[in-house]
């Protein structure tokens, strides 16, 4: 098993950026991953779970993440600096129809889970398996629905389910020389049920997903971690000792062999 793809999401809930290599921060996140987040004036984050219009937004970044190009589907991109976010906030406020602010935390980012704050992990074989459950989806659409950071290459679907253990256990593993702890299979929200561009839902997506996830749960997965089967991708954390270490596409994943 090795890393086949690295994707960071500089602005939480918006499009990702594929990289060949990335470093870990002292806060245990991939550098520049979810380091900006959009909030309303009540302090609630703007994301696909609460605000489906997020799906209409496209964005692109330069490798240095100093500016963002942003546009609604089918419209002309506009460029905004990220060191002075006032113009970006005004544009986003006009787009959403209510005032927003864009916050920044370059060290810790804005993860959904403050305990399992590290990169999320899937395998390409798992994404292909899920795609086979929903023939109307492409592989890229499936990938964009689940928004994982590290995509592994290997032959067995759901091989990543070996990276978590029993309830309460933090399971150690390594990718190259970077130490990780596997926490749990990620509980999914409404976002994967929707088209990542139009927000149109796939009818019966969650029910079908849960049925197939249960049927195909591999023997190496700890079934105690599935109080329901709408779970996919592995939540992780990274200890502070790993700050500054580099992950690259092609880096080997070191964990016990699956029988």
C-alpha cells in the first residue's frame, strides 16, 4: 500500500487542491489543509451540511495558497488575496445573501473532529467499490463527495478499515516515517448524497450505502465501531513529534498485512 493521491482543502467546504507532497504542521494537520473557514455572524461554520449553495462554488489556488480564484458554476472567476480577506468576505456575503467572515488558523486548521484532527484516509479501491454501488456516479464524483486527504493505492477495497481498532483504542501505524493514530471510521453527513457541483441528491443514497457497507464489511474491520453503516474513511491524529515531516505520493503505508 502506498499514497496514490494527496488532496488538501485550503478553504473548508470548498474545492480541493492535489499535491505531490505536503508537510505536517505542529498542530498535526497537513500544511494548508482547511486553514480557512467561512462563518456567519452567529459563529456557525458555512459548509455543505448547513448551506447547500456551497456546492455551487468553484475555487482554485496557486501552490503558495496566497490567493484564491472563486466563481459560481458557469461564471467568470474572480481573484482574491487571502492575507486581506475583506474583499473575499464581501463577495461571499453577496453570494450567500447574509454577512460572513473568513477565519484563519494555519497551525491547527478547522477540522470537524478536534480529537481526530489529522488527515482522513481512504483507498482508491474503496472509492471504486462505492462507485459500483451507484452506477450513475463517476470515480471523480465519488472522490469529491467524500473529500478525503490521503488516497491509498492497493488491491483490496476497504483495506483502510484495518487502520482503526476497538472502541477507545488509538491504533498506531506509519506512512513513511510519519506516525499516525487511527481513531474510527468517519460518520458521514448529508454531503456525500449530493452531486458536488449541483447539490442534487441521489435518491436513496444513504440507505443503499448502508446496506452495501454492511454486506461488504471486510473481516479485518472491527464491527464494534459500526453502530450504523453510514461510515467511511478513517479519522486520524498525528502526534506533535511529526511536525515538519513530509508525505509524498508513492510513500509506503506500514500496517499489518491483511489476511
